[in-house]
């Protein structure tokens, strides 16, 4: 019969505490047994940083892995790598989530966002909403062009003030205006033309000019 004894020492894996000296593709860790170049284990989501106290595993072939970050130096940001370019960064009281491919948030009921200030920067933005309700004190926008297509448009406003260079309107059917007073003033010329034109008044119609041409 062959020798069935197993050299457990040759196959042993041992753990030891260490302090991180430098981080790169490999992590430099100093322990009681010396300085080791270790890789970060897949289970160690927290990104090690210089000065961290870590738990390191040393395999029978001398391969080293950082299994966990045990303590961290104060004021050092916390970085969590989830793989494939996805990471979370905690710096003080702020949280940053980054991903190369994209970030998707889904909920079967409700997603709530509450903050004193919200900022969004994007090259293109597409929003699809069945019903949209906005309530606020001031809406201010600065854009190059606005294009609005709607089946109907209703607005109730106490005052409207517009300042434009040129204004063009094309109405296919009816333009109906009801007002208490109407005042149109043209600096150069004013023209009203129609196939049939009516000017009526209940009491007085006044036409005043240096010259009046009829016909």
C-alpha cells in the first residue's frame, strides 16, 4: 500500500493581520512575517487604502489575498467596488455611485427623492410620464429653442408680459378674443384685411387722421 499520509503543513492556509502600505494592481501589506504583495479577494468589496488594517490569507504556494478591511484611518474615503466598472464612494457624509454601463432604478410602487438641492447634468434626456404634476414658486428656463406639440392647451394666468423681436401666428379657423379693453399700437403701419371686414360699435365709431381715403 502507498503512503496515504497527507502533509497538512504543505497544504495549510493561514491568516494574519497586516497594515496596507500601498495600493495598485497589487496591494502591499506588511505583517509580522514581512511585506507581502496581495490581491483583493472577490469577497472584499471595500477598496483597501494605505493605513488600513486588513485580514490577509496566505496560501500554501505563497499567494496572498486581502479578505477584509478591519479598520480604516480617519478621514479616508470608503470605496466599494462591485466589479465591471461599478463602484460606490463614501466621502464624509456624501455618497457617489458610478457605473460605466448605466444605472437603473426600479420600484413596483414608488421612488421618492428629497433634498434641499437637486442637480442633473446630461447630454440627452428622455422622460416618459403618463401624468405630470408640478407645484412650485418659480419656474425659470434658458433654452435655445422650444417645440411644443399638443392636442389642446389651456392656461389661466393673472398677467402675461412678452418681449419678442418677431411674432408670427397662423390660425386655420377662428381667433376669438374677448377683453375689457384692447389697445393696438403700431410704430409704422397697421393693416387689417379680410374678404369681409366689419367694424361696429354700440355708440361711437371715430376715425381720425391727417388724410382719410375710402374706396
